[in-house]
C-alpha cells in the first residue's frame, strides 16, 4: 500500500480537511502515479455537496489528474517510470460490453468506475485526485504530450475531453456556427477547441464581463444572455450549441437560436431536472442531446489535438488550503478559468 496525503470532505456543508488515504498495492497492470496537479471541476462541487445523490463520505474528489509514473506493475506495457501521464473521470470499466469494445468506456453498460465516489473491482471506494498519489490500471491512463506542462494538462482530462467529444461528434468545423453557453472551465475550453477546429464561435455568457477573454480564446462574437435582445438577434443562427451551464436554464430560449436541424448538446449537469417544450424542437427539426466526457482513445486524441494546436486552459494555481475558497468562487462564476491544486502543498 502507498499512503497518500489528500484533502477530504466529510459532508455536504463541511470544509475540506487534510487526510491520509491508502492506495492499493500494484496489480499486474497497475501504475502508481505521483500526482502533481489536480483541477477543480464543477462536478466535484455537485458531488461534494450531494447534489447528484447520496455520497459516501469522507470523499476525496478530483478527476483532472496530471502527474508522473513512479512505479509499474509487472505486466505493464504502456508506461514506464518517469512518464508524464493523466487520469480523467474514470479508472476502469467492464472492458467487454458493446460500448467498451467501441472505445466508449464512459458509457460502459455495467457502469464505468468513476475516479471518485465509486467502488472499484476490489470492492473499495474510489478516491480522487485531490491527493499525492493514485493507482490506476494502465488502460485508463493517458500520455501527456511533451509540450503541455502538467499544471495546464490537468483540466484537459475533464474540461478538455468533455467539450472536445461533442464538438468532434457534431462536426464543429469550417462553415459551422457554434455557440458556447457559459464561459467557465468547460466553456472556455469549448471556445478554444471549436475555434481550432475551424468553426465560427459565439459565447453566450450571463454578462459581457469576460468578453475580452472570450474573444482572445477564439470567439468571434460574444453576447450577454441577460439582455433579451440577444435572443431576438440570434434566432435561428447556430448549427450547434454546447451548453456548459451548471445550473437550470430556460432551454426553449436556447433552442430558438438553432438552425433547421441544429443541435444543442447539454454537457452541463445541474442536480435539478430541466424542462422543455417540444414545440421548440419540432418547429425546426432541432435536436437536444447529452454527452458525457469521452472514451480513453478519444481523450488521448484530444490531448494530441491540443498539443498540435497549442491549446491549454487558463488556470489559477492554488494550494490545498484554498479548496473551499475556490469552490465559493466557482459557484459565484468567478473562475478564470480553472482552479488547479498544486499537490505539493498537501
Ligand atoms: P464552471 O466553471 O462553474 O462553469 C459554468 C458556467 O456556467 C459559469 O462560469 C457561468 O458562465 C455559467 N453559469 C453558472 N450559473 C449560471 C446560471 N445560473 N445561469 C446561467 N449561466 C450560469 O463549471 P464547469 O466545471 O465548466 O462545469 C459546468 C457543468 O458541466 C457542471 O454542471 C458540471 O458538473 C458539468 N460537467 C459535465 C461533464 C459531462 O461529462 N457532461 C463533465 C464535466 C462537467 P458565465 O459566467 O459565462 O455565464
Ligand atoms: Zn469534471
């Protein structure tokens, strides 16, 4: 076993505290990773606060993990000690079902094993990246390209892949008008990636406060959704809308911005149900879809794409003692644009 230093939370309203957790001895195909940086995703907050259902506390969140391999199991073939690697939102899956066979392990029919708040195949609760070490089976580890520093690599493991996957699937590219709703962690990655794919990108944010940033990330247009004129002006405009908002939204207003056959993909995952009026879809043969992270192969593809296009997130590095404060700032939409924990401060 490896004893890792970690930050854990004991209940929905509790602050983070220092903790020690045990990481299992390496199985044949496991790698031990010394975590250097861990991003803070809004999903960590939904989970820690119990918004997605009951949680077994204490909980160590974190599924944007970047670090260095320090030990490998006896049959590991993909990685060696010293490799720069990442781990995202899942650490295992059945490997046998139709979806796993297709490389869509996130949609494993038996349920993928999430990096935290899950139970692994040994029956142990999984604990995430707000810690100094993690043990993961090699098939769920990805390689971080040499030209991406570890601190900025971390958020790519969730915010990067969660936006890359639907942009890729719904063919964001030249000639396509893509709107990104919400300029937070996921949203700012969506803007950068969609722009690099060649699409014309528009940001739909609550206010114009971050307009300069949005344009710098590659958006050509930027509108405030608090201004009703925005919805009149942009009616019927977008081929694709990526909704990254972490809270309830008036979906129908956004459907009205889609073209004929346009699609709105929800990646935002608020705890409460969203409602819609089907008439807003029927009228223009519009689609409403969801998308969850991405498979391991696609995650590696995303990292290579970001390396090739020099895309990295904008981050604010914090110490382990600042997690509660960072959560408050994320909840206040005051994040520019991802908090990343330096695990050497654990
Ligand atoms: P984030 O950094 O907090 O960004 C969310 C953004 O949404 C905010 O910056 C804000 O942007 C906007 N927003 C927040 N509250 C709003 C409200 N009441 N009305 C309108 N807009 C609002 O969060 P994130 O880490 O990017 O995650 C976003 C969501 O995606 C979360 O629900 C998270 O759980 C989910 N998620 C899903 C997946 C998946 O696989 N599908 C993966 C990761 C995360 P503006 O200030 O620009 O308005
Ligand atoms: Zn996430």
